[in-house]
């Protein structure tokens, strides 16, 4: 009986830990639609940082109220910044190749012809 009471008490407290947490989820892809692995997604002015997984997906959580400015960076791509007004899921965010990566890609394709 004591186990049931303890379990019920814990289950009642679990939702309380979620309050005050604001969260967005999304996916980062390149210009061709391929997911970008290990791109950093950070809330400007805070220590809140998330990194994309193999699918390009990320989850960014903060106690800070919304109206976030998020900065997205990954080697080989131009950095991007966006404003987020509320939580939920974003559409896919497309990062453009930086000049060095475009040069590398155009050099590779011209040597193949």
C-alpha cells in the first residue's frame, strides 16, 4: 500500500518539474535537404545550447520566457539568426553553404566532368 501511495505522489509531482520550461524543436538541413549533424542552436544571451543529432533534429529548452533570438552555426555553413515568439515545433531550417564550401563543391563538380 505504501508503494502505491509513494508512486502516486511521485506521479503527481512530475508535471510540476515541467512548469517554467519553454521548449522548441526543429530540424536543420542544408540547401539540398540533407540533415546537418552537430549544428549548434543557442539562445542569444544565455548558456542554453542544443546540438542537432544525425537527423538534424534538435530540442532547445530554457526557463527564459519566449521572444528568443536563436543563433544557428555549423562549420561549412553561413550562420543564421531567428526570433522565436513561442514554443512548439519549427519547420525545417535551411542553412546555406558558406563561400569556402561553395568553392569546394564547385571545384569538385568541375573536375568530375
